[in-house]
C-alpha cells in the first residue's frame, strides 16, 4: 500500500458517525503535503503504536494511543525534512499555528523556530575524519589544522572509531575527531591535523618522479617545463606547475618522455602540508601519468 493510500484509509468516511478503528502501523511514517515531507516517529513502551487520524477543517490530526499511559500529554515528535531553503521553517510554523487552533499548544512564529536553543547551539564543534598517519591523538589535546588555508589550532574534544568512543587514537586508526569551535566550512578535504609545530604547509619542492609509459596507462607523448597536472597528496589534489626538469646527472632537460625518471621542481597553487619523503601521484585527464616522492622542501 502506498503512503497516500494508507493515509486515505485512516480517514473516516463521510457517512460514518463513529471514530475510525485504530490500526497498527510501523514506528515511523510520513505525511505528504505541498511537496514537503513531515516525518512522524511514534514510540511506545516496547510495542508498536496504535494511531487513528481524523480530518478537521483540512488538518490531519495524528493521535497516539496505547493502553495505560500515566502522563496526560503524550509527546509526538515531528521532524520536518526537506532541502535547504525549501520552506521547512515556514511549514513548521504553519503546523504550530494549526495545532494551536485546537487549544492544546501555543503557536510559534517563523523567527522563533530558528531561534530555538537547538539552532543556537553551534559551539560544540565539527567532526573531521581521517587516518592517523603516525603518533597518537588524545581527547583534550591541542592540534594544528594545516594546509589550504592559514594554519590555526583547536582542541580535540572527542575521538570516535566505528561508532565507539575512544580515549586516544593510534597510528593506522580511521577515526573521527570532534574539534572544538570549528564550523563545517572551516574543514576541507586534504587538511592535516598535527601536533603544533610538527608540520608546516609548503608550495614549492623538489621531487624524484617516474613518468608512466603508454603501456602502463600513462601519457602517449612527452611534456615540457611549464606542464600543469594535478598532484594528489594524501586525500587532496592540487594543481601544480613543473618549473624545471633535470635528469639523473642533475643536468637541465627540456623534455620528459613517457618511461623517464627525472628530478623536477614543482610549484603548487595552494599551500599543502607536505614534508621530505612524502609520496604523491600525478594525474591528468582522469588517469595517473606519474608517481613521485618529495626530495626536499624549497618554500
């Protein structure tokens, strides 16, 4: 049965003078109204809820009923689900006005809903996920957020792995770290969390690079100084410019052929947390064309 059919089945027929019979429904169902979905969750003491609905003046009223219940005002949690700026707050305000007309609650204006304590409580932080590359991280420690933007520090207020809370995370763990006072916009893919002062962002380095052959899935043609591919480092990718090329004898070379092993100077367009010995991949047009390791940091 579709939801529209289920809702219709719950409404009393015009000719019926008695209340409709209660029906057993699942613990969660939805009302569809004007392209917005209001999700209603019913809860009971270990059993499914029995509900009945009556249509009053175009308003669908949902009531919860279950055997013995001491409280005189059972709570029915209603959550409004929809896209950003698609009218969730407006719909919720309209629902509060309609419910207030029954005399059981007070209406809330549009601006009062967004001013609720739940909406204002944004200082707890944001969760950043990733793999611990080395060392450990504990709750309460201060960490630097390095790369892509100016370095800033924050405090780790929670460590979680596979939905379990940890006191500390070890090298190799894939964890989520709750960062105090951070907003979602403050964290970007490719940033690195590290003990203060242990790693810094850079834009220019020297690297040893192997360029894949055509048979290995690489380029079909050579490239020259000024080549601008994507450099993949850890979880991020950033555009970089090959400013100079040298062969194994440190002699300047004008051209790199597929299959060559060369030394090159790379200048990135954005600062990335990198260090000597870090490996990276070079990609172009959706395919990997080379791989390298940072030999030294220049800037």
